[in-house]
C-alpha cells in the first residue's frame, strides 16, 4: 500500500455517490495533532512514531443515510508515564459516521452513528482520521511491569518512598501533568 497523505480538499458528497473506498498508509506526520500525542520520533527515520493503515468507505445505507465507515489499524509509540520511555500502543478501531450538513441534521441521526458535519466545505480526510484517533488513543499508557525501565515496587513521585529509597530518578523530576494525577491517586 502506498504511503502517502490522505486526500485533502475533497467533496465528500462525490465520494459517497461514487461509493468510493480509500485505503492508505498515511505518514503520522500528515495527520494533524497526532504527532503531538505520541512519543518523540527520530527525525532521521520518518514515522518512527508509528505506522497506521486507514480504510474509509463512503456509501449511502439502506436508510438513505450518507455514511463513512472507517477502520484504523497499526501501532503508534506513546510515552510510558512510569518510566517516560516510548512504548508501542496497538491501534485497532472502527467508526461509523453519518454525514450531515448541519447541527439540526446531526440531531436526527440514529444513535448508532457519530455525526460528521461537513456543511458546504471541502474536507481533508486526514482531519477526520485524526479526530477519530484522538478519541480512541489511551490518555495514559504504562509498559507491562516486565518491560518497564522503572522499578514499579515503589513510586518515585511519592516523597515518602523517595526518601526511603534515597534516590530520585532524574527522568521523573520533569514536569509532567500525569504525575500530579498519579500523586492524587496515591494520596487517597
Ligand atoms: Zn515504562
């Protein structure tokens, strides 16, 4: 499959009428906002941050509703919130969108469909795929205990335990909003 950005500035109505199906391996860097969520890639090797296969099917269903059904599979590298090293996260998701032109139309959609409000605009398929990915990617990730570089017998974000161990992991001292959440959990 060709690694190329997804088509941009398209008339989604035409794809629906044609019953188009698009399969692609878009580079992570071509998906808006996704790279920011992932562990930092290596600039030498494009898409060290992961690789994804996208399939989009445009059609009119039996209820005369215009639809985009999609599937995204692959692997992305996200940051383990325990040791702050990259870790692979599998992606395997499907979505079913009902194409509508306005908010009012969106309210009439069957509950099983997520609205995709397109109005009269041309759309970038990468935007649609990014939005769905952002909704499905896990917010925090941890290696399995065997793979994690951080000893999980204690938490170095807990000051009591840090004293007991007598060592603070420099990596863990970085400002990280997730650690604040972690600390709240431990404080309970
Ligand atoms: Zn880890």
